[in-house]
C-alpha cells in the first residue's frame, strides 16, 4: 500500500505522541469529573492493531490526533478569555465535544460506563443523548405513547427531550408494560437525565439548576355520572430542583420538591379495562407557577392545568407510562386502596353486566354518539307509528 508524504508526516506525528489519547482526554475525565471520581476512572486504551500492521489504521489514528490537537488549541484560547459570555461558553462546550467525540479512548470509556459519573462533561452528555435517540430508547417510549393513545388523549403531539425512567425493586420498568397494582403501593423510583442545561451556564454557575413539576395521571378513570372516562390525578409535585448532575436523583423522594398531591396507588376497577398511568415531567419557566394548593383528583384536566399555570407545549420534557388491569389476584389490593385512599368502605366498584353491575359500563365517545343516533331513530319510528 502506497503512503504519500502527507501520510508519512501524520504517521511521524502519531508516533511522536503514542499516548496522546490517554494523556489529553482520559486523564482529564479522571481528574475533573465532579460526580463520582471512582466510577469515572478510565480504562487503559490500547490500539486494536500494532503500529505498522495496517497503514490505513495508523493514518486514521494520526489524523484523529492531529485534529484533536488543533481543536484543543482553539479551546484553550477561548478558556483563557476573562468573563466569557453565554455564547462563548456554548462554543466552549461545542469544541469540547468536537475535540473528544471521535477519540477512541473516550468511546471506550463511554461504552463501559454509559457516561455515569461523567455527565458534567459535554462529550459524555452528547454520547449519552445520541445513544438514547439512536439506539431505541426514545423510539420505545414514543412508540408506546402513540400505541396507547396517550397522544392525543392526554398530551399534544410533542416528544420528550430526555429519558424519564421508572424503577421498581425488580428493575427498570419498560414503557407501557402491564404491571400488578400491588407493585405500586409505594411510588416507583423516578429519575430524569437531562442532556442540556435548564438555563444558560455562567462562569460562576457552570451547572445551573432548574425547577420541574411531575404529574401522574390516569386518563381511564370511569365516570358513572357521564357514562365515560375522566382523568384522575395520582400524584403532583412541584419545584423539583434538577440539573445535568442529578440523573440518579429520585424525583419522587420526599427530600426534594413540594408535594401538592400525595401518591395514590393505582386501583383499576373490575370491568373498566386497562388503565394507563402516565408520568409527565414539566420544566417550570419564569412564568409558570403550579400554585400552592392541590387540585381535585377527580375529573382532573391536564390541558387546563397546563394553561392555568403558565406552562407551554415545550414545557413537557419527559414522559413514561405503565398499565394495570383488575384481576382476582389483585382484587384485595385494589379494594384496600379504595378503602384507605378513597374512603369508600365497600371497596372498588364493579363495572359491566357480566360482573353483576353496580353501574353501567362506561361508553366511549363514539359509542355514545351511536347510542344517541339509535335512540333518535327509535323515537322517530315510534312517532310515525303513532301518527298512522
């Protein structure tokens, strides 16, 4: 294989800096990670092939090293500026990503750690976001959201910007999974890893904190009065402080934020079908104020809540859901939730004629229209019959 003069120069530069990736990049992550120095300790990166075995591989490494050196030089000049503006700080973050994103040692570190303990570094956040968006995380959440008609039944057609994860003692909850209500007698652990700062970072505050609101809503709560379904609020907490460094913080913990509506366990009634329990995380801005009092659980209206308290469509940044359904094995648990949390001594109601109905089975909007058409046709038929 022929190697021209430029390639030979690159090879000589690469040979002169055999440990450039290690010294310029990984040692930096080991020394500057503010989250977990032990978990961020980098592995020893070694070449896939010894030098000289494959000239193309040698040239590629030399090229990456050369480009990294040029970018780091530009980065050093910007860092030396006194009192950098927000625009300059954004450019610094971008140059950090460009300098390290193709570094083989950084890639190895991310593959082995998924960026845990190092998400204060722009390149690790960039790789984590790309992994979530490109390797199925976002697609799974949005697929289940659309499949279960959370859009448009509850929220507008907008996707989340970062992952909102639910975790039980048994492990991570798959979005849209059907899970026994007994597993949610206590709230699950909910974590949110944002990939971008909630506000502009400054030299004095490089990792700013934002305030967030989380809601848990059941849009499938039966309403015997309207013969339809309404929303029921199961949890509401506001003023939750989060940043790029709080990805492992439990949003549901009593230690942070302000709980307006305490956790109510899911209690799907017999005959009411599957219930969707939707977790929604909203970013509070300067004009959004979730208030000081708890709204009613019954007949909750998410869209009205968002409008009333100054949220916008872009405020929704995280979403997840699980589903639950009544079963004989869960009947005692569901009845106890009704007695303890809803103050109904008789336990949960039963819907559907096959269950010895206490109420008629709630109709969907389409079924209600069809029933109205049938009733109108019957009345017109009876009127014509009486005229004859």
